[in-house]
C-alpha cells in the first residue's frame, strides 16, 4: 500500500498564514477579496465582519467595509449577508451566496410549520391571519425600501402582538411577534438584513426586500462549497467539513468524494487537500512570525473541528464560552498565542498564553496600535463573552 503524503502541523500553520491573510505581505486591499479568501466572514456579531476584514487588509477603514456591504454598484451586490452554514449568519462573496444557500439551507417548510403551530398555541392565530400579517409586512417593507422591526410594527399593527418565549425557564421573556415573522421571511430568503440602525457595531438591523437567490442543484452546490472550503482551510478532516457545513456524515462524505480531493496524513488522522494544492506546501515547519489580532467568532479561529495544530487544548477554557464560541484572539505564526480585549476607556489589553519572544512582543504592540487606529473612538464588546476577554476588558 502506498503511503499517504504526510503534512505536518508546521506546514499547516504556514499554509494557514498565507491562505487566511495573517501576514502583511499577503493582506488584501478589498473587503471582498478577504471574504473570498475565507469563503465567508462570520456575521452573527456585526463587529466581527469589520474586525475580521480589517485584520487582513493593508489599509482598512470602516468606510471601505461599509461600502462593500451596502453600496452595491448598479444594484449588483458585492457581498451578501445570509444565514447558511450551521444556520449561522455569514457575509459571503455575492457569486458564492447561491451555492452556500442551496448547499446548506434545508427545506424551510418545517420552520414555517413549527412557527405557525407556536403562534396558534400562544396567540390563537390561524394560518389565514398569519399569512395576512406576513403579506402586510412585505408590502410595508417594499413601500419603505428598508425598515427596522419597530418601524414595520407601526405599519402593521399585528406585529405588535407579544408572545412568551421559553415559558417557565429562568430566562422567560416576552417579545413582539414581529421577530418571529421576520425570522421566517429571512430564513426563506424573502427579506435580508440591511444597514444597522446604529453604528457598525449595532446588532439592530434594518430589513429590506431580498434579491432572489437562484437555486442550484443540491449535490452540485455541496460539491462546490466543499471545494471552496478545502481550498481555503485544507488540509481538513471529514469531521472538519461536517462541522463547518452542518451536514450529516453521509452528505459530507459524498461531497468530499466529488471534489476529488487527495487523502493526506495528518496528526489527527486522514485529511484531504485539493490535488492542485499538494505542490504548494512549503517544506518549512513554521510560518513567518507575523502577528494578527482576530475578533471573536473569527472564521479562522472557528474554521476547524480539530484545532490542535493551532490551539493548545489547555487554553480552550479561557478562550471559549460554554457554547463553543471563541473570543478575540492573538495569533503568531499560524497559532493562537493569547487573547485581547478593548477596555471601556478605549485602550486594548492583551494577555499572552505563551512567551513568543521579544521580537513578537514588539510586533504585537505595533498591531495593537494598528487596531486602535481602525477603531478610533468606537468601543467594541463581543456578543459572546469569554472568561479571558471579560478579565482583560475590566483590568
């Protein structure tokens, strides 16, 4: 039996730095080029999109990111914000959005059925009343062009009705039905999130009618998405691809096989890399000692199920919350070496989990200054707080 090509952890880190734009020579000029390199930018936390792009751009500005997100030339968007992999919000290159949508969004009939049952049980609405409220919402949104949920509730009185969420739980609360109606319309791709109601860090978005995404045959879409992921993150394991996409094991294996990826030997077991990338691996064991300050939920930090080649398992508890969301991290040479957080007074604190040496510590200071310049007077608090980030933000 022919032995599989062996790829070391050091080679994977060197590749990660180049493919994920974590060193000055490989940074990009445009936001869309950053999104292309990473397949997409996590957008559950609005600030992550801006900070993830800024970390990988030569001269980042908030205006440049906003322009790519909201100022589409001739009405043709450069980037699309959609819910796709693992039902998570991503900002994707517009040309890839239909593929990700078709490959990851399951039939939304079940979502609609569950929602109708919930509203029937809590408010007594029948399907006709729900459909009428939904159509009125779409009409109001079309008339306004874009609007917040509160503005739509002014136009459509039914949206002001309230339901109890998580009844009987310690976190039981009441919320307007507008949140539920808009969530269903967004899941079906009929509306989209537009500009935030506040600054670029705000989680309160306006809504707008969505550009219909063409449906691509599911098998074709899954193969294409798998290729994009392996191109950006490979070598990867079956578990990595399954976790990143949210697919079941059978679909994951079928899509992986259809890409024609080459099996390789990793510390974690068998991995896969596109054939055209096998010859591009460096012989060096580690990458150049560049530094990057990445935000919480950054696509690099969240991109693999098996993270041992770039993350010391002993540091997991400090860097992740209880639900597996990672906070802001400090990188050098393709591995996580610490964490950072912004203090309420604006300055950026960091903590090293390992000693990288004097040269890297000097580079960290330079990158911290670079990030502070981008932030200017903006204050950023991650949506998901981690133990180390909370400590750094208050000390």
